[in-house]
């Protein structure tokens, strides 16, 4: 196990980058704690795989260093870094038994056979493969094969970090939740540093203690699932996390106050410094918008039933405002007024939470 430090990392696939957008990774400084469960979450093309490959040693960064427990490993190969990787598609040897598949990484490193047996049985028990140990891997279903891949990632005790690259892609939707909770449980048992790459917020938020939200080659925010929900540092995080995501409402500014729909909106944070030429927006999650007697006038455009609550799409002029209404509460018809919870309503300047370092 190891703590990982990413120091001043940048990466560009082109020989002569000219604009910031030429960089697949713009600038990354980050500390991952020893034994932590991390997720890299972001849309396609945001740089997740690039970062994963840099940490694992498959790709040399254009700039910066990677340190494991304080030791610079930037020039080391994946083998020298003691990394285990689990990919989207299960990597198993079909002609071998499940036992031999799990034993492979250990036998490859010359571990003695008695130790191999003990460790394989331990891992098979954790991954619920004990009954299958003598079966050929070819006979297993996709989720069974992916369990072998997970097992092979976990079997070595000399691993510094286990990396998962969208490991549930080929798993049937109804089995995904099983493997997802299995992974979480496995992390709690083995406590190896784990990095899980995904574009799926549910996978990231259920697996990780800390989620790194990425966009356009940047880590926009690193935080616990609660922090990302409660205090998005960027409108992208607010919108990307949550279902539906945070409402982002363009507003005007008067004497430092946010004006939306001609009304002063009370917010948790304040604008600081000069704001002319800056895009100012109000961010409020649908959970913290409610119907009231007075407030912002809206028309109800659509209501959809999402089980324990309804999602209401209300409109103030052309601006959509989403509202989560708990089951049992009445949704007004036609027109209504809404208000925002001031403690959960924030101002964003050019996307970043106002008054905080960007
Ligand atoms: P996905 O979820 O689709 O795999 P990602 O978040 O993992 O996306 P990356 O694969 O790291 O993103 O890609 C980041 C950027 O770098 C993208 O603009 C991509 O087109 C570019 N890129 C990735 N690999 C290469 C490569 N080998 N050569 C040139 N450009 C690349």
C-alpha cells in the first residue's frame, strides 16, 4: 500500500502544444492517502484514462512527478511500481481453471505453492468464487469473469495500488449493484489504496471515500460524496453530480447582491472584488427549491414521478428551474411561486464558487 502524490502533473499528446486546450491534463497537484478508496469521475475525454495510465506507469507525463510514499516513481515501469489493474473487459485465461487464474500473479512472482493455496482460497472466499475454483474460466458468465479479474487484482500482498478502469462496463445492469457493493466491501477488508475510474456518478459515489471530479483535463473538485453534493466548488460539479443536477441560473448583480427575476436572492456566499465582465450565476439544487406563497413566479412545464419524489420542471420565462417534491406533497398546477433555501444557495463567478480560491 502507498500514499500517492501527483506533483505538478501535465500531459500533452502533441509535440508542440499552443493553447491550454491542447493539454489532455492541464495541471494536477493531488495527494491520495494510503489505503484510501478514490474515484476519478468525469465525462468522456476529460483525461481520466490519461491520468490512470500516468499513475500506473504506462504513460510518461510531459511534466511533473509521481511519488509513492514520498519516493519518486516517475521513471519506473508498472511492474516496478507494484500496480494491479482491472480493466473494462475481464482479462482471464479461458483455458485455465479459476484457481490457476487467481494463482497466476503469485506463481509469476515465484511465491511458494503453499502460500499460493492459502491466498487463493482467501481471495476466492472474498469474491465468492470458492465453488468455482476447479471450473474452467471459459464456463463463467461475464460477471464471474470480472470477479476473477478483481480477485487477480487483490491476490498479491505487495501491491501499492489497485486501479479499476470502468470495471462494470460489461456487467448486466441488474448485477452491477452486487459487484459495486462487493468492491466496497473488499476495499474495507483489504484497505489497499484503490483508484476507480468511471463516468458514472452512482459507481463513483458508492465506491469512493473521495471522488476526484474531472473536466477538460482538470480536477475540478476533490471531496467526499457529501462535500460534492453539499458544496460544489464549480457549477460543473453541481450539475454533473445529483439527479437532476444543480440548477444554474444566470443572474444580474446590484451592489454585490444577486438579482434574479427582478428580486434580490439571499445566498450563502458573497461576491468579492470586481465582477464586471464576469459571468455570475446562482446555484441551487432541486432539493432546496420549494413552492411558497410569494417569491419567484414560475409556470409548471412538466412533472415526472421518480418514486419517493416528483421532479418538477418549472419555468421562469425561458429559464428552467428543477424542483424535487417529496412524495405526498402537492405540486401546484399551472402557475406558482418558488423560493430558494438561502443556506443552500450559492453564487458562482465564471463557474467557480464565488469568494473561494479557484
Ligand atoms: P473516456 O472516458 O472516453 O475514456 P477519458 O476521460 O478517459 O475518456 P482520455 O482518454 O484520458 O479521457 O482523453 C483525454 C484527451 O486526450 C482527449 O481529448 C483524447 O482525445 C486525448 N487522447 C487520449 N489518448 C490519446 C492519444 N493516445 N493520442 C492523442 N490524443 C489522445
